[in-house]
C-alpha cells in the first residue's frame, strides 16, 4: 500500500514513515496543510494519516476539502486533544478513525490494518501479471505458486511494474514510488533494484526491459 503521512512534527513523522516503510509500504511525507491539500488532489495513496494541528491549513480543513471532492479514501486522524468533543469533531469532518498522541506504533499499525480491511472493497488488493501475483495488503509476491522472498524496496519496484501492466514506468516515478515524494536518491539506486529483480523474474517467463531515456516495463519473456 501507499500511505500519505501529513504531519509537521519531524520526529513523529519520521517515526511513522520508518515504521510503515519497514513493513513494506510506500509513503509520501507532507509537512503542512496547504501543501497536503494540493497534493491530495492528484496523488495515488491508498490511505492518509493526517494530523489536525498543521501549519498554513489545519488538518480538519484538509479533511473537509478531501471529502467535499468526493474522495472516500480512509483517513486516520492524529491529534494531541484527548477530549470527546475533539474526537466527535474529527469524525464528523469525515475521519474514519482517530488516534490520540502520544501513541504506540503497534497501535498505529493495527488501526491502519483495520482501516484497509474495512475499505477493502474499494481498494485493489490483488495485482496479477503473467505468473506473478502481488498482494498489496500482505505485501507479498507469489510466482508459480511460490512466495518470492524480496527486500521491501524490490517489492515496491515490482508492485509499480505490475500495476503498469506492460506500460513503461519512468525512473523518476519508480524513485517516487519506492522512496517517497521528493526523495534525494540517485537513479543508480533504482537500476540496482531492477537488475536484481530481472534475474528473479526471468525464471518465471517474464522480463524487465529498459526503454532508453524513458524507463522500464514488465513483459512476457520471448
């Protein structure tokens, strides 16, 4: 899954990001409400972790704008306010769940899993290309009936390529998908991941072809 984290507290934001990426999720980190409001109009995230107290535009306004556009993605609201009135306000604004700071990362993960299960009908959970099957919830790839043991970043690369269904995926898009929006990562990092994946998928009658100057695409071998 790809998860947007909208949080201006650097330590909290990085803590959430590291935990989710360690579990194999791709993340985008946004630090203020105004930027988030614009970003969430055209992003590809499956779920949003949203702090209420944000600079430039508060989280409740971001949430209300999201729902006003008809965007039904799950939103987990974060706040330092523990009173019932604050929770009710957040839920009435369109939040799917509510977590009070400080919180345990295990609870955050559990709430995210619950939201993804609850919204499972609206979220594509199974992706297939040739002999590969990618489960977006368990973050696993099955090839010819056997689970492929892949590092989390290679999992993210193969997910992007399977989603593209044979279309070319630009290196810049792969970097963004694997490392997050605005990540300062050299293209060579993606080249290493692709090289390793190419060797693995060739055993399953697939290939990752380089489209020079454009990017990569997954296709049937032959």
